[in-house]
């Protein structure tokens, strides 16, 4: 099925560890983004990309890196995990026009201990 | 980031009742979107609004883009148990990057059979 695929679905990290959250879409969407969801705070934009080779920061980028080497993939890297990064992470994509909503992945639940 | 205030935070209603929720922004948006999130899943688009004053329906759901462009409303008629979930408003403003969405804090809906 076409859509946005996120892996892993669950992850537990120790403080200071690094890891990469994977996101792939097969809809040839130019725009991809990462959000984190915390209780009572809705979804907040971490980083986004308007096409291969182009990335930019969102509302809460500190502690995260992204790259976009292909149209399909948009990985999110945690450089040195902190308990404050415990959250549910969602990847989303969009065709790039202003008239369509986003397609979201099913999320990665990350716990940093 | 943009401030989106969504109310109410939670609702407990009897099956068959109608539901209303709203979202207000501190700034003007060009697009308003309403999403629903089921447990363990990413948000799914319900309705998209593109013009001030626009009223759009999707089955039992009706949403409106406020005239001031700073608010939006979602109504659900004759609620059923599968309406349970978290409903998010989201707005997009050309001033902050045409494809970046800002989300409300969500309304958690519980439907009592």
C-alpha cells in the first residue's frame, strides 16, 4: 500500500545514545517533515524538507539532524538522546502544492531513560 | 511558533449526540485542516478548508473556515462509537513557509454507547 512508512515502531534508548528514525514514502512527494507529539502539546514541527538536498528547521530542531539524499527517504537522527526527547515521532509527506493535506506515518514511540 | 488554541480539551458524549469543537489562532491562516488520530496511529485528514467563510462537509462531519481567518470549527452529527479519538485542527500560513502545518493541542472525544 502506498503511504509513509516509519521504523522502528518502538525504541528505548539510554541517555547519550544516538539513533536514526527512518521514514520512507512511495508517493513521489517533494515535501517531507518530522513532528513530535507530546501530551497536551499537539504536534510540533522538528525539521522539514521541500525536496532532495534541501532541509530546514522547524519549531523544535535542537538535538536533531536530518538529511534528504533521495525523494523517498527522510531520516531523523538523534545525536545524543536526552530524557526530554521521550515522545512519539511522526513523519509526514505532502505533494508540495498548497491544496492537499499531509499523509502521516504511524509513528515511532521513543523512550529515553 | 504559531499558537493554536483548541477547545474543549476533552468531551464525553452519549452515542447519537452532536459534537462541536473549535480552534483559534493568534494569526491569520490561509488553510485550515482537521485531522483525527486513532490510538497508535498517525493523524488522518478529515476535512481541508481553503477560503474564509468556506463550509465543507464530509459525511457526518462539517467544518468551517472562520471569516476572520483566525478560527475554524468542526461539528460531528449523530456521533457513533467509532468517532472516538483525538481531533486536531491544523493551520497553514504562507508567511511561515507555505507547507508547514501548525497543530492545535487536540480534543479527545469519548463516545458512550
